[in-house]
C-alpha cells in the first residue's frame, strides 16, 4: 500500500498554521528512488512550520522518511513561503 505523502504532510501541518487555506503540498517529482515534495505556507506561518531550531521540520521529515523507506525511496521536502 502506497503512502499518500501529500495527505500525511497536510495532516501534520494543518494544526500548526494560522492560515490553513494557504497550505499547498505538491509532489514535484516521483522517480524510482527519490520523491521531491514542496510544502508552501503563508509567510506568517513559516516559523510555526519550521519550529525553533528546525525541530518541527526535522520531526516531520523523520516521519515522512519512515513512510518512504517502507517503499524503498528517499524523500526530499522543500519548505517555503509565498
């Protein structure tokens, strides 16, 4: 069963942000070994998503990496604001 990374990331991010309508998660590429995911949030929410010292972003990446490793893939998550 394949992991729905877009849904997984959205479920983790939504409780953290003030502007949930501005959250955009999209898979930029999904090849044999690497999945590249872009997470866009409102500029005001960027600090909440990254967390102090990057702790929240790191924890989110760890969870997503665990899901990807079950499929034998690597994941790269780019977090940005617009």
